[in-house]
């Protein structure tokens, strides 16, 4: 009985290349403290939050608390676009989804 050697032909797969994520640039002022700045909600997934303008009183991981003429309003960052009035710049809330004390550490590395 003779055995035949059968060579395995391995199919070569193309190497999957990782796409480099294009990082949105955060304005330099947004790396610092945001409490006390005037903000207007330009877009929001929460219909009631659109158009609200006020001063940032507090900031958490996921929300801003704004002082408005009608009282305090808690605005979710995710799904919102904020216009910082004095700076005249719009920033997506998803870029600000960090605790305030960690934002400089995490995002400042890219600068």
C-alpha cells in the first residue's frame, strides 16, 4: 500500500487592514472647565431640549445642568449638539462624554 502525500494548499486571505478612525477635533476651550459658560442646545435627540439656552451650572459624565430663565434643566450630552455662545463654536455632545475631571487627561493626549 502506498501512501500519497497530499499537500494542503492554503488559501491566502487578504490581510484585514484597520481603518484609522478619524477623530473629530475638539476645540481647545472644551478641554478645560465648562461650568459657567453660556450654551445653547442646537440639536438634540430629546425634543424638549432643543433651543434651550443657559449657563452650565454642573456637569456629569452624561449630562449638563443649565440655568435657564425657567429654572434648571438637565440636558443629556449624547445625541446633542451644543453651541458655546461666547466662543461661537458648535461641539457634539458625544465628544464631551467624559467626566469633567477626566476630559483633559483623555482628550488632551491628542494635542
